[in-house]
């Protein structure tokens, strides 16, 4: 099934100028970038985007990190894109991510873990609509 998922290239990556290297890994794995833009989140926007984590101990730090520099938000499209992108990213904690994944290759820590990807079809729908209108997504 052809799906879409929301990807974020996080501040730790944009500030190290490795957006192109992350995009190369995404494209090498057959995921198509059908929308992409560079933005800087406000704290209110970051809190809303990550609302499911509100109240968790790492939440304040997550908001601080996600607002510390620009991010690249993108829509990826492909066969089983949600699950496939999670495989390409690797585990949330780079210490346990598999070799060859984006996080194993580039992430600095669980907080500065280079990329985010939607975790379910429901999340993908909400997260894509959070950043993009249909007009901004290439068919
Ligand atoms: P992400 O996929 O963007 O979703 C929430 C983020 O919170 C996660 O990646 C991590 O960068 C960060 N985070 C920090 N600590 C934790 C934790 N213990 N569990 C899950 N996510 C964490």
C-alpha cells in the first residue's frame, strides 16, 4: 500500500548541515520526498505537535531542543512508508539503533536523534496536516 509519512530533520542535523546526507539516505531506501520546507518552530507549536508526550519527564527538554534551530519538515511517500521510514531511521535511542540507519549514523543522543517519523497512520495524517496543506504536496 502506498502511504505518506511525516518526517522531521531535527535541529541537531540542520545545525550540523547534514540535511543533504539524511535526504540521500531517505532517497536511497526508495522513499520519495513529495513535500519539504525549512521552518523554525515556536515553543507553542512544538508543544502542540508533541502533545502526546506532554507531562513526560523529557518533554521540556524536547520542546527546547526542537525550537533551538530550524527544522526541515517533509512528507515521504512510498510502499508502507510509515513502517519503512521507521526502519530507515532506526531506534529512538541511537545507542541501540541498527547499523546503517539514520540515527545510528548521525544521532548524538536520544534527545538529539536527528529525525522524527510518524508512528501510525493516524499520527501521519495529523502530523502531515499540522505542517502542510494538500496543495503543497506533490502527487
Ligand atoms: P521523536 O521520534 O521525535 O519523538 C519524541 C522525542 O522525544 C524522541 O524522538 C526523542 O528525541 C525524545 N526523547 C527523549 N527522551 C525520550 C524517551 N525516554 N523516550 C522517548 N523519546 C524520548
